[in-house]
C-alpha cells in the first residue's frame, strides 16, 4: 500500500528535476552564447549548468533547438514582466521599466545573431512568437500610460518594438551601454509634455 502510494510522486519528481535541468541549461546557454558565441562547445554550456552533456542533448538534440529555446524563454520572461511591473509602478514608470528590460533582452540576442540570420527553418516561427507575446503586453502598458497622461498618445506598439530594436543594433566601437543610452533618450522623448509649461514661463516674465 505504501509502495503504491509513493509511486505517483516519482514522475512528478522526475519532471521537476528535468525542468530544473532545462532552466539551468537555458541560463547557462544565454551566458555562454553572449561570451563565446553561438557555436561554443556543448561542454562549456553543460559545465556552467552543472549537468552532463547527455542531459543537454536529451532536451535539445540540435543546436538550433537550444538557440530557439533560449530566444523563446527570453521573450516569455519579457512578456511576464509586464503585469508584474504594472502591479508595483505607476503606468509611466511601468512602461519605462519594461522598455529597459526589453532593451536588455534584445542585447542578449547579439551572440545569437549568426544563428538567427542563418536561414535555418528552425527559427521561422520566432518572429510570430515575438509579436504574439510582446505585442499585447506593450499595448496594455502603453495604453495605460497614455490614459494617465504620462506618455504621448501618438506612438504605437509597432513603433516602439521596432524603434528600440533598431536602436539596439550593434554600433562599431560601441558596447551595449551605448544602445541602452540611446533607448533612454527615446524613453525621455516618449514622456508627455508637462502641462502649463509655456504659461509658467510667461508668468515668470510678467513678474520681472
């Protein structure tokens, strides 16, 4: 009886262990791809993840499977951040913080560029996954900030997604910090003009 009762728990423990291994591999792969490139040896990834090479190939038989999973996990994490930020920040700051996280996500894709631009059909679904996950989240953040009068109301989700993607393109002689600074300027420009600015100036002039 005891033995039978224990059996249902075994698959659950196995699945939990497998999920931890996948998460460790994805985290390690993001780091290794960023530092050593997308063609880095598998052992470099597994050593950092603390698992065996066999575990890597069991979950990700092809390198393209791993690259795709790394990108999708980054997209999913970025999407999940939207509601979390909205719960703890005012609409304008939630939007600004999400755009900063989106910028960081795009920065992590630098090491993946050779693979993503290789024409491998394994990556064909990624643009659709990108828009499906991030589009609605950014729309909600942007609409809430615009309704609160904290950002301009003439900027679309499409504008922001692709403007920041363009600002995150590698610039010769510059690192990711440069791209982050350019995005910070875009975020500043996105903020709604302060109401009454011209009238404040005129009242000061009248008082002289």
